[in-house]
């Protein structure tokens, strides 16, 4: 889907964090959603939940592309 970003999805003790990171540097954060923000994005239909990390990561990238955070590409997303 997208080779210029890495999606880091971490779940710990009922908390979730989704980081969209520049793949070239692996350090430059493009966007971050945590807990209630993730729940709000799922409730609004922007993020896909309950279909696995891959589906969630793909929905995050689609959202980022749609709002212009990243350019649109069709390469693979790396999910960590």
C-alpha cells in the first residue's frame, strides 16, 4: 500500500497507540493516535477494527492519504 511510511501499532494493558512514521528515517513521526483518539476514529468509520492489525494499518494509511498527510501510493505497508 505505501512504502514511505511505517505503521507502529502497540497494545499494552488495554491501551493502544498507532504511530505513522517516515520509513526513511524510522524516527520522524507523521501522526499519532492514542486510546480515545483511536476509538473515536473507529467509531467515525475512519479506522477498521476487529479485522486484525493489517486491516487497521491499511485503514490508517488510507485515512492519512485522504487527508493529505502522505502522498497516495500502492506499495506495501510495513506493519510492526
